[in-house]
């Protein structure tokens, strides 16, 4: 056992060093985190700037910042070196007294294409702010508008209200409704819930480059099953009906229309339904010259993705620019960029890793711009004048994310950001400057402004780092766990401060485990990071591991879960438990597991399909039967129920209720529109039939995130108390002599 302690000796020495001194030489007194400090009314993590938007001319970046209950709109010019306030919740000048009272809750903003005005979304409607004169203009009333977009010539704004597409003239304020049949099951200009949630289809319309037409989606959900969401607040309970297709059931019928903005005349486009007769229209837009529409058509089984163009005016055949196929599934991305001289940039996982490719205008072979056993995350910017494309990736290690550039010919791959950790980039339109949100697991984000070569131009926001120093947040120990087949599984350990070699400690395993997610990384996780630090401060060893199926480690790694969600993931997590039990300071009888959403499903699987391994488990908002989840997500990974009966049966926690051992805490919100409360209701019924004991938290009227202050606070108070009661961190028995040797 001595070799294990030798490898951990530097970490243990660091933990046992004196707490440190203040600037005046006094002993530093460290504070302990509390659940109330993390999740209460004024969380210690503070608030970060959000909604970063660059002016199209690339000279100014603007953003929102909450402080003292007020949301302010700020901007930073490249030459100023510091941000200036453009407006607060109530702008001080240039708007009538009546409208001042109505202008509440700035939620988002957008620059006009000519960089002269800002469109401000609020809880009471849309407003225009002239960036030169600070004069305000009300565009709409009511605050029910969504997805407002300037026309390319900056003369109009289109938006969706009442499930119909509208446009307003900025000169004169005339508003016109372009579609009329929206409402009930029909949505014009926006997507239904499942397309937004699972395909990231956040916008449902797009202006033509000449500002004369708009292409839009029309979703008809008449054939989609509706599910009730119960609301218990108010004098009487009520029911909200949600269109929610389950695996194997009908999806909404989708059409594509092109409407003339001047007269409202609409032409319907038929892009076809693909080789299998049923598909998703996952993206839509225009070619740069406006001659044709650009669509991405994804087969329902999600094994084929086609990039298509189709004539926007008159008759014309659909033309395929490229096709991506995979025997498991094809992952969508948003990396399509058309080039001025013809051709386009595209990202693909065809070689097993997501990389960038440049396609010529017509014909010819694509040029692969990046390659290797690492993944491009997304395109950050494009500078055609210098022939450079900027992107974020994990070239050196999947634990970090950095900004890189490469030439449009594939030459000169260069890393831009240097500081270790996690970088989130918002780049200017022409790729000349960028905002860097930089963090580590134990250090909240710091926001800075840079030139494209990385040169620092100014500090936008320091974040809550200084305020959190009094809690002595610590970086975890990143390790690798070797699976039975030799696969190296990334993991992390956060140890209790001041732990001693002569004691054994309980463990809380934190898990998510699902596709497109990564928990083992050197980046700030806000309240999650802080709560894991709290557990360590209270005497728990905290452990988390990225099993196969998680993100950013290549297609083969991710697709290991194909058609059997939860099986490979659990096997890998159990490898992590075996690693924990090999550590001399871990008590193998006091290991617990916690997860939310997919992580909740993982926690249930761990408790029910590996009984006796975990002494306690907590599952929040879990899927308990994949037949109860939505079409797009579930069919991507599990296929249709009629084609994978065994997979659906074996991976459903409700079918393993009789195996429960140890203590289990379930929590769910009754208004969860993502993972319906029905999942937990079925799990409770299965436990009742099996005669099993469990703890249950029901959160009335709360959605999947339960972000409301009192709900989040209550959940984590209960979670913390649950693990303290079941794993007893105060009871740390000494290590037996034979274990210490």
C-alpha cells in the first residue's frame, strides 16, 4: 500500500500545511461554505455578465450584468479599456414617463446590422436604443415577443408573437402580421418543444440577404400526444397541456414557407422527406446571394444528415451539397460557414473526431483543415481577409478548452489562449477580437477582451474570485481509472481539508454520465463546484468520473452506449468504485452516489443494478423508463421501442425496483416539462409494490431545473443532510494497521 501513499504524498502535504497569512501577517481564518451561502438569496458565486454581443463593425462588445436587483446594459469599445453603462432597467433619459414604468427586466439585446442601434428585449416589449444619441423608441407592447431579428438592411425587425410571424417597420413603427393560422397546435416562425430541447433549434425563421423575404418553419402538432403538467399554486389547481412525443409516436408535421414581407404572400417549399420517408429539418437559412435556401435534413433514425439547397423562388430541384452517415447516429453542429469566393466550411466526425473541412464551390474534394485524436468544439470566428479560421478545441487535453486558429488551407495551426483551464470565446464578426471567459474548477470566470492574437486589451469583469478566497476553494486531483479492457477513464478527487492518513472517509460520487456532457474538466461549474467543495469541507471524499458515452473524447468513445443507455456507463462507474476502494483512506462501506436528470437515472441504475455497492443514493428528476422520454433524444441513442425491446426493458430503473438496498432519496418537480413527474410516480409505485423504503421530495409547480431560490435551497439542504445522515462523515474510523502498511 505504500506506493499509493507515495503518489499522493505531495497532495497530502499541501493539505496539512498551515492555513496561511493575511497581508498584515495575521493568521488567515478560513470560512466554511454553507448551503445557504451557495443557494440562498445572494449566492456567494455572484452574478456574471451575460448575453455578449459584438457590433457588426467589430468596434464594440456589449453585455448584460445583474447587480443589486437591476439589470444593466453595458458596452466596451476596443479603444476604451473599460466597460461603460449604456442603460439600466429603467433608462434615465430619452423615454416617456409612462414607458419608463413599463420598461422592466432587460432580458436580451441585439445590434442592428449597420451598428447604429440596439434592439432591447424586456418584460414589457421591444425597444430601440440609438447608440449615438441614447434616444429610445418603443417598438412593441406586452413583452410576449420572441426571437426578434433585424432585417439585413436594418429597416425592420421580425419576431414571433402568439405563434405567428410579425414584422415591424422601424421608420414609423407600422406592424404587420405575416402568418395567421398560428395558435393551438400550429407554430409559425418557431420550433416545438422537442426540436428546441434536443436539436437546439432556437430560431424558426431567417431573413433573406436582400431583406425582402423570410423563410420560416411551420410546425403542426395536431397529431402529437399531449401530456398534463399539474400546477398547484393559486386558489385552484390547473393543468397545462404539453405537446410531447414519446419514442415511436408521431412527431409534429413540419413545412417550410417563404413569405414576402411587403404583401404577406407565402410560397411553400418541399425539400422532401429523405430516403426513409420521415426526417427532421434541423436547420434552415439562405445562401449568401439569396438565390437558394440552405437546409439540413436529418433522418428520423438520425443516422443520415444531408446538407441541401433548394430554390427560394419558382420551381427547382433540391440539390445535395454533402451527406454524413453513421451506423449509430450523426451529431449535429453549427459550424457551417459560407466563404466569399465560393465554397464553405463544415465540421464532421467522419474520421472518428470532429474536425474542420473546407469544401470548394462546386465539385472537387474537401480539404481537411484539422486532424488528430482530439476534437474541435466549435468555430469561434472567421477572418477571410487574412485567411484564418478560429475555433475552440481540446487539442492538448480534454480537461481544458482553448482557442486556436488555422489557415483556410490547413496550415499554421496555433493555440491562442495560454492560461490553463476552460476558455469560452465570443469573437467579433470579422475575427479580429474576442471576449475570453476563463475559469478553472476552483476559480470562477474572469472576463477579458483580447485581440485575435491573444493580446490583452482590457478587463471586462473580474468575477467573484476575490470574494470566494475566504472559502479556500481547492483544485481537485485529476486521475485516470483503468477499466477492465484497458480503457483509461478520466476522473477527479476532491479530498477533505486536513485529512489524516489514520482515518477512513466516506465518499459521495457525483455523476451525470449521459451523451454530450462532460463533468471531468478544469472549468467552473458555479453552484455545482461550490456544493462539491462544501461536501469535501464536511468530511466527504468527493469523486466524479466520465464514463464512455460522455463528450469530447471521440466518436467511438461516445457511441459505446448505442442502443443500451445506462449499461456501459454503469460498468465504467463501478470501475471508479473499485478504484475508490483501493485507496487506504476510503471507507468501502460508506460510498454514496448523486445525480440530476441523466445523472439521476445513473444514480438509480447504480442503486438498483449494482445492489450493495452504494450505501446511499440520491436521484433528482430522473428518467425511470426511456419509453417515457421524448422521441428525438431517446430514438437517437435507443432506436425505436419495437426495434429494441430488450434495450428499453433492461435499461429502465422501474424494472429493477426489487433490487433496492441502502437508502435512496428521490426528488422531482410536478411541472417538469423535460422529464415528466410521471417518471418518478412510476418509480414510487414500483418501490411500493416491491415493499421498498425510500425518501421522497416533491416540489410543486417546479420545472426540471427547480431554479427558484427556495426550491433549489430546499433540495440541496435535503441532499446535504441526507448524505450526512446516511454516510456519517463525522464518524471517521481509524485505518486498520494492516491497511496502513
